[in-house]
C-alpha cells in the first residue's frame, strides 16, 4: 500500500511538472532590435530590444533570433529550461565580437518580476503575427568617363607653325561612384511563418543552420582524429561538476568536427542522465555524421531518454 501511494505521488508530481508553463525573456544588452522565432513561428510582430514570451508548454524550443539590421545576421539555438520558470537570455556580443544568445538567470514563475519598462510581453503563439516589415537595400552604380584622351600641343617658332595632337586610347579617366538606395516593404499574413522564409524578407533558399554551416565550411578535412579527441575528453573531464562539463562540451562541439561515436563518448563523461540528454540534443546539429547518430542512444540507461532524443531528432 505504501509503495502504491509513493508511486501515485511520483506520477502526480511528474504530471504537475509537465503541466506547468514557462516564460522566456530575450533582451539585447547593446540595444539591437530583433525578432524571436520559436519552433519556426515568429512571436513578435515588430522588432524589439526586450521580449517576454509567456505560456510556453514545452521544456525546450528551437530558437532563432533575427536582427532588424540584416547585416548582423541571425542566431540559431536550441534552448532548454525548467518547467514553471522564467528564464532570461541576453542577446549580446561575446569576446570575439560574435553575437550569441546567452543564459543569464532563472527563477520560479511565482518569483518572476513584473514586466520591465519597454518590455514587450507576448503569449506564446503557434500562428505567425500579422505585420509589415520594411528594410533598406543599397545598390552601387559605377559610372566611368569615355576611354581615351587627346592632348593638343601648339608650338610657335618664327617661320614655323606646328600643331600636334596626341591620342592615348588606353587611358581611362578616374571613375565616379553614385550610390542609390531602394526600400522594399513586405506584408506578412497570419499563415506566414519563418519556415517559409518571408518574415522578415528572406531569399528563397532556406537558411542553413549554424551547425551544418560549420560542418560544410570547417570540416572539409574530415572529422577530429583520435589523438585530438583524447585531449578533448581530458579537458571536459577536468571539470568537477556536470554543469561545467556540459558548458565546456557544448563550446567544443561548435569548434571541432566530432562524429556521432565521439559524441557518445562525451556523453559517458557526464554523471546524470539529464545532462547526457541535454548534450545529445545540442550536439545533433553540430555532429559530423548525423546519419550515424543512433549510436548515441546506447549511452542512456532509460528508455524514456532514448525516446525523447529520437522524438527531438524526428522533429528537428
């Protein structure tokens, strides 16, 4: 009877945890304006510097940050957080001058502060907002003069009149540059979302994720060799806590060209199942050979972890 009661309490606690919703807060410490996209759906109609999204039912989301200034690019990140919390992420430049979405703090919803001044508070939606997005493109036109030059020389000598014309067909006068600007406005409808690459305006080709771009651009020589990988494992293992090991491993997987088997080996360094699952989800986008990622399942002790990872990959 006692065991049955404990089992019921555990099931109740689990159901309550998953029934809780969460809030996510994104703000740019540098004042850059941006759009927030969660699982492919745009959340804010207008670009903002501080956005709070409430009522999130899931514990992780594939997140994209698109800056209003297209020259700043985009950020892609899978965000994990605890149910029933408000988690804050800072959109900022790191020490290398690259934009990142960095975890800052987490509190239970009951302790969440009231909305900050200028903060746009939104309820999580699975339908893209309606609005207009305007951006400016620059076109440069180069105009040059007519090739060739003629020089007239008049020589006046008593008893002699001379007029000399010298033409150089290869001479090109200095170019003059004229810059023109054009503005394009695109209107989105409620059926639009970021998967269709039209909010804000995108080209027709879908954007490549950071992980796949890294593999295509940086891993042309192949995956990380065994000698280098031994050093990577020592570096991760040297940290005393799983949380520090996890952050170190995530940083490394974004710089190296790891295989699925190497990701599995890194997962075995962690002491907790949740940490292994967190890293396995994160590393999927960055792994060298995604088709072999099934080997990572062997590291988990619970079937539920394998199922959750497989579901994550299927919906990626």
